[in-house]
């Protein structure tokens, strides 16, 4: 689908209240920060459609054109792509499309398919192997209970927002927390787990939570972040700071806040929509620090329940939870509220019409989890789900 601007009036223009206590307007002019996206893909055999450990060959074939923009992941059945930072959504989409096209071509040369799904649809025929990297090997030994039987790769999509400092990144993390369950629901794309329907829209969220620190970020300033990060490594809870897997975390190697709640999606427009909404929210929330407006208070248990419901239902007709006010709200209403909250930032970036067009399409056609289940329902064949995902991943 093209990202051309719709000429019809958007359906999301009416005023909708934000979650209780988060505010619904921004007196300061919104900013337009840079953004970048990391996508983790699964490699599956062309015939069996089962995950296969051919990442080394795929990365070697693609690295001549992509260089450091393609990287290995924890399992050899995964590859990761990383965009360059940009303030243009059109540029972001073009680079994501290019990265996917190059990886699809490289995967074909290794007799496999590139698949955008949070968890494998079909179980591997042989135990998967961990990428031969010293850090990954140490992680596998120390956190063997999280790795399990070496057969459960999970693939996420991470959005980076450019910031000026770690203090600014942490402040933005504190302010964006109420909206992360809704973004998680929007991107849910892992209903199947090695041949079975899990009943969840995002089973990746459940599997990934076996690792330490996966979950909502605590409310932190820079001093408390440094203290907690140091203590987690010193006591052995983590191998290093890169293992801080909070849903919103300051990057340890680039000046960004990284949002880590999303499943990877086969449909490229879903990824563009996710990144635009995250950046739109950031554009509204970042100026609030300079205005002296405090972040909203969130009760930890309520926030975790909001994430649980997002992983369970996605956008498939279930209720979400307003993590500030505590009310149960249809998830689509929460998404409409998010769009309204982000609207000034979206408008400043020139993304508002595009986002409304993509939201309308998402409402009409369903999220990733619903589309996976629909592919299975047509003939009852899990291979059809994989084929549909691979075709959509390649349709850039």
C-alpha cells in the first residue's frame, strides 16, 4: 500500500479523551525527533516452513549491500535489520522496504523464506542453535531457564526515538508508559506457537517475559537508573547493561529511547504506523519536561495488567485497561485516544493524514494476529499461514 495522503476526511478527527490523568493537550509546540527501527525476522525452510539456522549465509550474502544494517540475533534462525535515524517517515519506509527486499533476496539464496512473525508458526524439525557469539553463549549458560530447549526464537520490532541526553530519555520513558500497552496491542502478531494456537494475540510477549527485566520500566531519573543498572549487573541478575529489557529503555550505545513492546509484523505499513505513532507521542511528550509538567502516576500492578490484556487480545475485540484511571476500555477506543494524544506531534511531522489512512485500513482488515488466524481458517494448514506471512513480508 502506498503512503499517499488520503483526500477523504479522516475518521479519527473527533476529540477523544486521553487516559485519565495523562492530559489531552500540549501548550508547548511539539518537536519532531528523529526515529529508527530494528526488525527481527525468522528464517524458515522453503519446503517445510520450519525455522532453520541459516542466518550466517543470509547475512554474508546481504552484508555487501547492507553492511552493519544487517546483524545476527540470538538464534541462527533469526536476522535483524536496523535503519538509519531519520526525521522523515517517507525515508523510514523506503529504507525499511529496501532492507526487507535485500534480506528476502539473500534468504532465497539460502533456500529459505524471510518471515515477519513474533513466534514460529511451525515447530523446528531439529533443535535450533544459538549464534556462535561469546556474549550469546554466556547468556545461554547463565539464563538456561529462559532459553529453554533452544527452540523458541521470538522476533520483535523496536522503535528508537532520538534524544539529547539520558536524562531526557528517562523522562520520556516515564511519560510514554501509559501508552505502551496500546502500542503492544496494535502490533500483536504471534498467535501461534510451534503448531498450536495459544489463545493470545502476542505469544511473543509471554515467551519473552522469561528473560530477566522484561516488562514495564520503573519510574526513574538518571541517578536512580545508574544505581539500578549497576546493581543488576553487580548481583548477577544481568550479564551486562545491554540485557536491560524494559519496554522503554535508554540505549547503551546510541542517544535514543528504545521502545520494545512490539512484535515484528509482516505488513510494512503496520511498522510505519507504529513508528509514526511512537514519534508523534514523543513529539508531544518531550516538551512537557521543559514546562515542568510531571509525568502521570501509574500503579505497577495496573500497568502490568494492561500489558497482559494487550498481549491476550491485541486488537481482536477485547478490552484493554486504562493504566492510569483503571477503567476497562475497548482496545480500539484506547488506540483512538492514543492517536488523539499524539495528533499535534503527528501534524508537526506531516504524518497525521497518513496515520489516519493506515488506522482506517487496520480497522477494516484487522491486526497481524487476526490475519494469521484467518490464513489458517481458510484451509486449516499452518503452512498457509507461513506462506501468507512470507508473501506479505516480501511485498514492500
